[in-house]
């Protein structure tokens, strides 16, 4: 029998009632043996996530500011959740002392110090939940990243797994055979024994690593929504829930603004074709959205309409550009030198555009880019455009479907939306339209109406 890895997000663990619900979920299926927990998120009457408070504590402490009230706020969150569950107050305080010990460590390296404090939220929660399960008579135990060799790079705030980490984590499977494993999300341990966190939302990644290591039957990711919807509910009234989509489709959607699942978390489970199931902790009757390697061809050609961001474009024109060897490399090197990443690079015979997230740009960046382009490439003309939204039509069915581009363009035309950019990657599972940012909501609604209504 294969095991199921369950990751519960911050909203799913934010109150006593939701922690009790997690117990009910685990109890319903004996395959749920590896549980990854986030720190408590927002809750009724509580507008700040525990991790955000912990990060703020680290900043204020380094600046010699009083953090007494913030520390008490963190501790009270756990006391409020676990005291009503019958966990002894002394036992809770013993776990919460982790925060006091880390607060007293050397704050000289601000990033390292921040990670140590930020990771305390997940660790304290996993330890307390293990105590709760044991009180309920379940064989359960806390397992730390250090215990099983979750070794990461010392890139604090954006740690990556070291080479042998996946092999190390295989010992989790033996532990799962003996007990329910409570594992903290969001962080690993460097070779020097220091705590380093993944990027925000990294508990999804932790769960995926655990699922890969134990060759899980399924990776359940529990949050506060029923699954993935075919469009943003803020833009479309009651969009369809997607029953199933592929890893590639999920990747395309996440890049374009579907933030239900951490984009880096797809790779570990994809390597072993482990299904990911996104589910709602507060609505367990709904079976959620399943993410798999392949889905039935009879299902929708288009699975979702995604949009996002505020982008800008640098549009170059130069006669006989196509004969100038190294032109594209020289252009992209300018952005690389300025530590800028680009999203798309559509081109014609004598023109080339670079589209990038304009949030990366500082006050002087645009001028520096234009100056460098003029000096190195001598274009006939260069124009910049800001406030572009990217809207994507996504689905593996586009590979074999005739006329989708025409249908999408017609829908946008009927909505009186001007298309500035059209781009379709070599994978052919998404087509992307660049439009004025003010038309983003209208464009999503028009495309949804065309492909789903």
C-alpha cells in the first residue's frame, strides 16, 4: 500500500476547529502517513500570518527595537489553537521556547537570522500537532529536516536542495511505516547545520520532496479553495472547477498568475509521475483538482484562461537584423548584465521585442537599457511600452486543435480589445496575448465566454 503525503497550508491550520478538521481528514484514510504543516495563517480576527510576524521580529530585533508584543502575539496564536485541544500549557510553552532560543542567537548575518526565526513557525506547529495526535491515540512523531538529511544550499530565503538530498529523504518511508510523520514545511538544513528557508510558499515544495522520497501514491495539497478554477473568480462569475490537468498545464497557469500551488513544487513529483491533488480543508466532500502526467483526450482542449502582471516591452526595428550574427545574444546580454529576466521575445524579420515584468525596473533602469541598446546595436528605431497585461489560453488540446488562435482573436476583437503581442511557445500548449493592462479583466471574461460558456 502506497502512502499519501498531505500538506496543509496556513489557512488550514489557523484555528482550533481547522486543526480538529485535519485530524478528521487523517483519520479517514490510513494511507495519510506523512503530514507537512505550514505555520498558522490568517484567521477570523487575525489579519497577519505567523511567518510574517516572525520575519518582522527579526527585522526589528536587528534594529534594536522592542519585539515583546510581537513575540507574545506569536505565542498566543499557538496557545489559542492548542489549549482548547487539551494540550498541557507547560508542554506548549516548552515547544514555544524554540522561539526564545533562536531570538538569542547572533543576528550579525541578517538573512541567516531571519530564516532561523521564520522557520520556527513551521517547526513549532509540527511539534504541537504531533502532541495532539498522540493525545488522540494515534502513533505520531515529529521528524525534523536534520533527522532525515534535508540538506539545502546556504542561499537564505531561496534555498535549493543539495545533490544527495533526495536519496537522504528515502529514510522517511521507513518512518512512515511505523508512525504518522509530522514534518515541518518551508525549510531545510545547510551542510553547516544552519536553517535556510525556501522561497515563500515553500511548504508546497517540502511536501513534494517528501512525496518523491517515499514514492507516494498521491500528494494531497490542502488549502482553503476547492481546487483550481478555469479563470480568476474575481474576473469571471462562478468559473468551472478544473477536474484534472497536466503538470505542463499547471506550470503554464502558475507562471501566468494562478498562485494556488508553488511553481517549484511540480518538479519533484513530476519526476515520478506522482499525482497532486489540490483540496479544500473546509469542504472535504469536493474531490479537488488532480494534476497528472497525462489526462484523458476527451476532456477540454482549453483548461484555463490565465492572466497577470504588469509588463513592459522594448521594441527594436533594424533593417536586415536577421543577417546580423549575434544580434539577439547582444540584446539579451544587456538585460542579463542588469540582472533582469524576460518573459517573452517575439520577433519579425526586421524587428524584435523583449517583454519583461516592469516591477523589476528602477527609476534609472529604462534609461540605462535604452542607452546600452543604442550604443551596442544601433537600431533604426526603438520604442518602449508600459502597462501591458499578458493573457494566456492554456490547454494540451491546443496541440491538435485547428482555429483556436482565430477564435481567441475574434473574441478579443468583439470585446473591442486591441492585441499588442501574440506569442505561442514551441510546446504549443498555451497562446499568450499582450493587451493594455486596463483591458485585462474584460479580456479574461471574453475568452472565458468563448471557450467555456
